C-alpha cells in the first residue's frame, strides 16, 4: 500500500466523500484507509478515537450547511436558509447526520453556526438576557428535524416507502368510532410532505421569536411611561 502524507482535513474529506455514496453505512478506520490508500492505523494518529472523528466530520457538515446560505438575506430568511441547508446536507450524508444531530461537535463549524444564529436573533431584537434560550430552541429544533430526516434516509427503500404510505394505506381504514379525530384528518395527514413539516416548523419557531421581541418592546414602552 503506497505511503502518503495525511492530515485531519484530508481524512475528513475522505469521510465526507464516503458518506455521500448511496448505501454508505458510516465511517470506519478500514473504510477510510481503503479510500485514502493507507493503513487504517494511520487514521488514528490524527484522531484519538471514533467519536473524535465523528465529531470532526459532523462539524464539517455544519460548515458546509452554513456555506450554502446565500449572502444578502434578512435575519429570518438567513436562518430559514440555514435550516433547509442543514436538512439537505444531513440527508446527503445520512450515516453521519443521524448520529451528530444530537451532539456538540466542539469545532469551528459549530461555533460559526452559533455565532450566525446569535447575530440573527440580535438583529431582530431579541434581548440579551433571552437570546441564549432562543438560540438553543432554534438550534435544537433545526438539528432535530435534520437528524430525523437523515435517519429516514438511512432506511432501506422498501421500509421508507412503507412508512410514507402508512397514512394512505393501513391508517386509512381506522375506525371513526375508536379514533374519530384520526378518521377525520387521515386524508390530510397522508398529504403532508416532509417539506410542509419543515416550513411549518420554521414558521412556528419565528412566531415564538417574534413573540419575545414583541413582549420586550411592550415592556420597554411600559417602562418608558412609568
């Protein structure tokens, strides 16, 4: 096997390429060694263990998502663009996205995403003493949904089809006696797409943020009249 010089970035590049391939099941020292043309032991000279490698690759996915956000957007549009980019990026690398959605990567990509979010929230008027919880709410919701979509993308095609068709299939015959609400809305539930859910989630998040801004403005006006 030919010798070559490795770096952490080169290993992460290889992991990104591997996990973008259809049917990829994750990253391992053996798979990365084969991809890079090195002995797998060389991987672990740059990463302490599998978890450190996973976090580094996850951090790269965050950076890729952030880089996909167009410039010149208003705060809400910037954040919505980031959320959509996260879903696309995690779904393109589902074996990583499903694992890192609930993690803290501790890297530069994550810090950049947090900075980006905090600045957007400050621009729309979220007060400093409430901005942290709003940032966490948005980040956890976006990452949670992106991770959910990545988990679904990991399923074999036949299982994904079965899940997608459940509302128009098995649940369509639900009894209106035992489950009257489900029977009433089963057609609507069957027609909801993943993108419909994402857009509704983003609207709900910004409604929550707007309520904080409005409440703060009202308190400021009341204080000014006191």
